[in-house]
C-alpha cells in the first residue's frame, strides 16, 4: 500500500481509537479535558456519550484493519470519510443553529475536516 494511504489511515485510526477509548472509559473527565465541556453525572447523557464513543472506537478498529488487510482498505476509507465528514457536517450545522463553540471544539472541527478530506482523497485513490 502506498505510504500516503498508510499515513492517512494511521492518523485516522489513532485519533478514533484514542478519543473513542478515552470517552468510553471516562466521559466526564475526557470531555472536560479535551473539549472544555462539563458533563453532569446524568445516566441518560452518559449513555449517549458512551454510545457515540463506542462507534468511534469500533470505526478506529476497522480503519486499522485497512492498514494490514488490503481487502479492508477501501472500507476503511469509507468509514473514515463517513465518520469525519459526518462530524464536520453535524458541527457546522450546530454552528449555524446554536452559535460558535469554544476554541477547543473549533480546533476539533479543523482536525476532522482535514482527516475527512484526506480520507475522501484516499477513497478516490482506491476507486481509480
């Protein structure tokens, strides 16, 4: 596999694995540290946060498979594209509907946009 594709998948997987595992294991502490968001000890809210975190973690696992198993490479780029571009779309809709978030979240949007674009590029390369 080309080096650039490996780098895209590796960065995407590392981010999703790290953030997914951190937020799954301790959402209150992780959200405060990484996003500046204070979560209340609300069972329903924590359930939602852990659900999204598990999707991120499992997406990261699938992306890792694409690095080592060539048959999963295209699927890995599809998953990376859907997750990162999905977060960007949702966050931009929130900016329009709810207003501008804090600096940490804006930085997160930038990272998601870059990784989403890189995954789209990798996907296009797989299809050509």
